[in-house]
C-alpha cells in the first residue's frame, strides 16, 4: 500500500514495514509536514498487531530544528522493533552515523538502528529482525 501526505510518500510493505520518503518536489520539510507524516505512521502502526520496522530516506543534510523535534519527540510505537535509514550521500551517512552512536550511548535499551546505501539492503536487515520477533 502507498499513501501520500503533503510532503512524504509512505509505503506499507507486508503490513510490517513502513517506508517514509520525502517527495522530490519538497525542498525542505516543514513542521506541519512532519506532524502529518508521524500521524500517518502512527495510524499504520496501530492498524494491526504485527511487529514493524520503519525505513526512512535521509535526503537532505539540513533539517530545521522544529522538524527534527517533531520526529525525535514522537514516541516509538510498541510494535516497532527496528529503524533503518537510507542515504546515498557520504556526508549525510556520516552525520547519521554520529547521531546513531550518540543515541546508543544515551539510550542503550533503544531499538536497533542502522544506516544503509540502498533500500534493498535496509529491507533485508529489517526482515532479519522482524522474522525473529513475535
């Protein structure tokens, strides 16, 4: 299934994997767009009792603070067991890697998170986690 919000395309694979990608025509995410996206992701997480994973594309190096705050303050749903990020940008990948290392340091019991070059690699990784969960 595929859903369109103002700024994002959200795909729901096998009713277990939520893939979020910023639309190409959107140059910068807005707080309103981030809120709409998190609401749709919550709706999809609540749609069934399956274990889930979220895959997010990291398109831009610059994300405004108010947008980041929406995503960072949105609680992880109880059925989400992994988060993957996809970026082809060397710099964005390195920045995300630093954020993941900091997050692991301050939230040691957090769900697994990794960054990948391709969607196929991210999907393979999240399936390896989802297939071992209830």
